[in-house]
C-alpha cells in the first residue's frame, strides 16, 4: 500500500467515491519532513455532490492515521490547482542550539547542540534573498527546467534554545531549503565567509554550497494563493 500522505488520502476517497480519485498536492515533501500547511485538491464524482466540505473533512479524519489530519476543507473552482495556482510558500527550519537534545522534540528539530552566530547568519541570508539562480542549492544534478527562484524573506527567531529560520518564496527546488539551512549554519559556525555568498550563487555548483540539513527540522508552514 502507498504509505505517502497523498496515497492515504486517495485510498479513503476511492472507497467513499467508488472510483479512483487523484489528489494533487501543492508540492512534494521529502521523507521525514513535516507539513503544517500542505494544500491539496481533488475532483469528486457527481455521486458525492450532496456531501458538504465539513462532512468530507470529518469523513477523511475518521479514517486517516493518527499522524495525518485535514485541518480545513472548502469547495474550490473547477480550474483550481493547489500547485499551479500557488503564489508563495513559507517553510520553517528549526535548529536546537542547546547542548542537550529535547527528547520530546527530537523528531521535529535538528539537534545541532551548539550556539550559532545569528548576526552572521542574517548577513549571509541577505545575499540569498531576491531573485537568483539557485542551482547550487539543488540536489538534482540535471535540471531541465529553470533553477531561478525568488526568496522574498529569510527570518530568524530564537527562543528557548531553538532557532527557527523561516523561508518565504515563490517556489523552491529539490532540497533547496535544507541546503540553504546547511549553508547558513556553516556561516553561523564561522566556517563560511559571508561575502562568498555572491560567488556561491554565481558558481551554480552544488559542491560549493553547504551541507544538506536533516529532514526532521523542516516544516512546510503555509501555501498562499491569490
């Protein structure tokens, strides 16, 4: 059986509708990455027309496993597509800078366990905001499509030994947020020259960028539409 979130939703909808229902997500998340604000759309047959959005939400939540929940449901226009109509996304990456790992948070945070120079990370992040070719921050070696993306903001918030980096942009490449995080962490540890960010973008070489931060710290927070 399909163990993905998409697969679980499709299995339940197929039983309800009596036919195959294809679910389209706003984007794919790597194994181990969490999603608070994932958006998905699907078309139901006419036989399900009498069911309200709230009834559909309740039905899905009744049969979904404990680690998946539908937070809201609403009827959209027939041409709506959760991925193609998205105008921006926000991802959050959480890093534990405290020495001892919080056992209750271990699956949702990167347990780095050492302090970071956040001022240096902010300065490095300033070079990475705006429209750039982010090829150096993509794990796919052969990208047929454009690797140009726009990051509208990279924000930092530290509280109780956990640093949260929020990335907002028009779209993100494969592993892009995790590589950006690894690069910024290296800047925060004094292992990377801040001014070299410009050369890094120009080089368009994955080997020049930072390490791939672990999947567990990443969370898809929000997807926005017009």
